[in-house]
């Protein structure tokens, strides 16, 4: 039942896609997964249920109810998806209003609301993945307060590497209030193995991060995009594809890293 947040302040680095496809691969391996759409853009929810369904929902049936401190029972805003074993806490554009740039100044109840909602259901799942917005504002802060671990997806590009310092400072800030938060790893996404600039950045990235970088990396592949178009993770759209294999391997590495972290915490 570990809770993992997917964070980066840069947009379009593959946070939402990684949540979606990783959940599919984990469910394939028999896990019960809760996806939490904590991004006011609600891309994850729209990718799974369609834009109209998400737009027409009463905000109280979404994560907005959590931030409005209105939801006594989070099970009311969690929905089964078309993938057996994957549930979704639906996102909402109404969360924009709460996503303030100075989270540490926000009301303590507001910062802790997501963690409280997740705490009520965490025993029902083997793993909880929180998709976050492309900001290090209140929603990301709340997600990290609620999490045991985090994954930082990033593309092998200069602009992404530049963001790392801010992300690390933000993690340190949250750790003052959540001592159990641990880095699960930096994850290279949308890698084009044919581009020499990507090869160069990957070498640098691994030299600097060592074991903090996932061994696995997510390549650029049309199968990832196509599967989202039909609302399924790639494991359920094209189970035999290279893209599905990558996500199965990533799911195993996530398990391996979580086990290592649990062992390290047990020994401490
Ligand atoms: N491995 C990939 N191969 C091809 N396209 C991808 C891949 N990962 C993500 N994308 C596409 O890149 C865009 C940004 O990805 P997304 O997961 O929404 O990023 P974020 O949530 O970080 O903003 C989307 O259009 C998505 O379909
Ligand atoms: Mg996203």
C-alpha cells in the first residue's frame, strides 16, 4: 500500500502517461492500484473516462471535494476503470483555485486534506499513484505530504535537467513535515535512442544520478499515445508490444525499489 507521487515542475515530461501505463502493468501483475488525479488539468481522468464525463461531474464527486474539505467518505469519489484492478480518484479543474504557489503558507487542513482522504482508503490497494500538476505549488505539496515515495519523470533535455535543483529543494522542504518521504528514482521518459543528443544526456544523467536513476527508461513510441486515445494503458491495448514490455519491466523495478526502501527503513 505505498503511496507514490509522480512529480516535476516541467509540463509534458510524461507524468500522466507514466501513471496510466504503470497502473496497467501493475494491475496485470495482480496488484490493486489506485490512481489519484491531483492535476487540475485532469488529463488522467479525461484519458480514462473521456472529456465530457469528467467535465459534467459535480465537483463534489471529484478530488475538488477533497480540497473543499467536503468529502467525509473518499470511496464516493473513487471509480472503477475499464482495467480490472485499477481505480481512479477523479480529477477536476475546480482544484485550480486551491493550487497556490506558496503551499507552506496555506491552511494546515487544506495541505493535509489529500493525505487524509488517501489514508482512509490506502488499505484497499497494493499501490497508490498520484499524478501531479506541472508546478511545485499546493497540489504537489499535498501529494508529497501524503506519499511514502516519489518518482521524477524527466526527458533527456537541457530544460529538464535545469528543473532538478528546484525539485530537490522542494522535496527537502516537504521532508521537514513528512520524514518518511523517499526518492524512488528519476525516470527518463520519451527517449529517442536514435538521437545522439538523447544518448549524450542519458550518459550525463546516469553519471550524475547513479542509483537514483531508474535502470529502465521509457522510449518514444506511438503505442503509448494510441492507447491513451482509446482510454487504456498500453498493457491492455497492445500487450505484446515493445511499449507494454517496457512498462512491465518498469513495474518490476518499482517493486524492487520499494522492497529495498522498506528493508532500509526496517533496518534503520
Ligand atoms: N513515451 C512516449 N512516447 C510518445 N509520446 C509520449 C510518451 N509519453 C508521453 N507522450 C506524449 O507526450 C505528451 C505529454 O505527456 P504527459 O504524460 O501528458 O506529460 P505530463 O503529464 O508530464 O504533462 C502527451 O501528448 C503524451 O501522449
Ligand atoms: Mg499531466
